[in-house]
C-alpha cells in the first residue's frame, strides 16, 4: 500500500475522532445535529476510501448507507422532530464542558495505549484504525453519560455506531453481513427512537430525561 | 434444500416470521391469540425434530449438541408462555390497558422476538448472532414500553440505552475476534464461523482475544443482567406485560449467556489467552450476593423476582466460570431449571397482579385463602426457586456448591451465603403474600394454570429423577463446554 493511501485513511480516521470531540462541546440542539451529520459524513468518506484501497466494492454500499441514512435522513428527521416539539433550547450537560474534554483526551490516550501494543501483528492501517475506532466509541459513551437530553444521548449512541463501522471496515475483509446489519439496525433504532420521542413528549412535554427520572420505580 | 435437517432449521426460523406478519395484519383478537399459540407450537415441534434430523453445519447456521438443548427449551417456554399470554392478554383487553392495535403489535413483536432468539441460538456466524441479539433487544424494548405509562416509558428508555451500549461493546468484541481469527484463517466468512473459530483458536493472538473477551463479557454481560451491569433489568421486568417478563427472564437472559459461552469456548481453546473463568466467577458472585440483599427491600412483586433472576444468572455464570465437567453440568441444568421455574413464577405473578389489581406486595395478602390455586402455585414456585429439595434447582445448586467446595472452599462459602440470604428474603416475602389475612382488592381468577404447573412438574420430575440418556447428554455437552 502506498504511503499516500495510508496517510489519507489515517487523516479520515483521525478526523472522525476530532469530530467526536466537536460533538462533546456542542451546546445547541441544531448545532449538535449538524455536527453529527458531519460525523456521519466523515465516516462515509472514510469507509469509501477504505473500499477503494482495499478494493472491496461492497464497502461502498456501507459508505452510501452511512451517507444517506446518517448524514442526511436522520439529522433531517430529528431536526423536524425538534422543531415540531419546540425544544431547540440549550442542552444541559451534567459535567462542565472543560472537564468533559479533558476526560475525552484521557480516553483517546487510553485507547491508543491499549490498542497499539496488542495489534502489533497487524498492518499499520488496521492498528491505527482500531485505535481511532475505540476512541470514537469511548467518546460516544462519554457523550451519552454527560448529556441529560434524550436527543443528545441518541446522537451519542449513533456516534458509537459510527465508531463501530470504522472498526468493522478497518478489519480487512470482514464479511458484508455485519456492515449492512449495523446500518439496518440503526434504521430500526431510529424507529424506536422516533416512537419514544413521540411518546415521551406526549406524556411529559419534554425530552429531558430528568423528567423521566422523577419516578424512581419503587416509590408510590 | 433437499436435506431434511435444513428444512427443519428453515422452518424454525420461517414459522415465527410468517406468524409475525400474519398477526400484525389479522384484526380479530381471539383468532390472533390462538394463532400465536399455534405458531409457537409448530416451532416447538420443529425444534424437537432436531433431535432426529440435523443439517450439516453451514457458515451461517449450525445445529450441534450444545445449542440443540437451548433451542428446544427456548421454543418450549415460548409455547407455554404464549398459552399463558392468551388468558393474560384477554384480561388486559377487558380492563382497557391494551387496545386492539397494540395487541396486534404485541403479538407480532412476540413472534419476532421468538425468531430473533432462535436465530441467535442457531447462528454459527458470530456477526449473525450479534444481529439476532440486537433484534431481540429492540423488540423487547418496544414491548416493555407498550403500556405507555410513566414508569413503562422510563423502564423502556433505560433498557434501550443500556442494552444498546452493551450490544455496541459486544460488536466491538466481535470485530476484535474476527481480527484475531482472520490472520490465521484468512479473510471471509470462515473467519467468523464459530465452529471454525473453536477448532483453530489455539493459533490466535492471545492478546487480541483477551481484549475481545473483555468487551464481549461487558457487552453480553449487560444483556445477561450481571451486576453491576444489571440496572435495566428490574425496571424492564416490572413495567412490561408479564408474559414478556417471563420470556425475558426465562429465555433472553439465557440467550445472552449462551453467546458468552460460545466465546468462552473459543477462549479456553487458546492456551495463551486469559482464562475466562475467574472473570465470570467474580461477576457471578457479585451478582448473587448483591441481588440477594436487594431482595429484602422490594415493594413490587415483579421487581422482586427480577432481582431473583439476577441472582440466578449469577449462579449460572459462577458455575460456568468454575468450569470442569461437574460444574458445567450443574450450570447447564440450572439454566434449564431456572428458565422453567422463573417463567412459571411469572405466570402466577401475572395472574395475581391481575386479580389484585396491583403489583405492590403490601396490598397482596392471604392468597392461599382467596385464590388457592394461584397462591399454592406461587408457593410451589418460590420453594423451587430458593432451592429447597426435592425440586430440580436444589439438585443443580447442590452440585454447584459441592463441586466448588472440593476446589475453592472460600468461593463456595460466599456463594452459599448469598443463596441463604436470598432464601430468607423470598420465604419472608412469601409468608406475607400467601398466608395471613386476606387483604387488598380481589377479583375472581380466570387463569390458565396448565403452563405454570407443567413447568413446575417438569422441575419436580428433574429433581427426583433425571433419565439416564438425559444425564449422559448433559455430561457430553458439559465436556464440550470445558
């Protein structure tokens, strides 16, 4: 594999980690959605590039699914939901953004320290892809725990899925079944989420999950 | 597809799908409940046929000695639960908790769940298995939220978020396993086929396998409900319809544990990899002790038995973590006994909650007087689940304890302590529920008792006498599990 192809793949994967960090500090609903669309776009470019350099045409399908569903359809739908519900206010975070970013940096360092030594038998591309993918997954988890808002958590979850797609395409020759089903399950997940958002607002006029937490299950 | 085995496997997967589609569109309630039963019955018959004909293992699906027991158990409890569901749902319709549209949705989802669980058990491809577990998670999320109350929504949301994160971690683990195998086996479907993985696992890179197993344990462990990853489980059990609680406890937790077992076999086939046993033993012990103490402070009857499920999943993980032919044998037996008993308990609890109009234990009392059959059914179920002789769970717990005493007495003491604490909690609660003054609202029971007593009868029979062919079968599987 020539140096340029490697560098570009590296750039895209690194870019995804960067956009994950951008997701962490968004404090407006719409800018969060836009950043997520960018996240999905970077994933799809990265996957398309992998398809090119691995000469694995089926990965183009994965790239297309990521682009159409996650970079376009889901942000548009969520946008509409947010407008219709009138909840485009600031997003409350549990921890301060500065602290969250610091923790995020620690997580990226952790994933590089964990992944690089144990994948020494693999090619450079696979190693770095996996380290970045794990970073994206951990950052997504961090985002889910640091957001109170249901939409924020859903976007955190979808960014985890993006990280998984990056990992799956990085693992050379992984059969198509997984990629398509990942994309497919995201679609199902959206349906679930759509129903949930709809029902949640129907009941509480808010998608702030703290409203859900009022009831702790055991109290009368 | 002229191979009869392949036809049978195909039928096990196709029947639930066809039933799901039919049930989604048929309007009449009586027919749909019966059709639901018919669908699960046909699936059960096909599953039993697997004992006689078996297809060649393919790259996607496999029937081997390990999973055939689980498939039969899965379809059997699926069938009995659909019978129970028929009478349970009729009551929910009368009281207006469910409307007709939701009922159609419920039945379609029930069949989809059966499909997903059967697929997860049959899958040879680790990616396919993951997809199936994810599908099962999504369908149960929808069913937990079906009553659309405050509590149900919170439970479903919690389950959805925690379940999805767990499943995402499991996928990362699966990718790492593929990475470890593809360098040895070569790229392509073979490197994801579980049967090939086990054979060639000795050559995999141990470091990658270790990391993969940590992710798989956390991921699938969330679905198994092992403490401290259990937070979704009590809510999901308490707020959904009771047939779903029965299927969740009895089957879905097993399916997730089964996925873990498959990967454990890959791990143990590699000499250089971390031994998976100690991890499973410690998670299991934590679950047992934690859940036993939590049992004391429950107010909600379904929530209490959900904690009891966490406890028993802990026992099973502990047994498989200890490993060795005897502990594996006991673990397998306990898995089956727990499935049957816990679903039987939920059958009786479901009807009790309906006749009493509440799930709060303070408002339920004197069941043996007001509803003798339900009350004694519950007593029998609780006696079974706490592990008193002569029931089957006594035998499996006894085997687990004695085999552990021989090897690691300290662990056995901790486990025994947890079991006793749980026994105390459940019997103490049972006393209030079943005996004493009748209080709380009371409606006549129109219940189907057959599923409940069938399950308990089977557990009793297993406790008194296990037929020799069954024992040798279990021993064989226990050897395979290592």
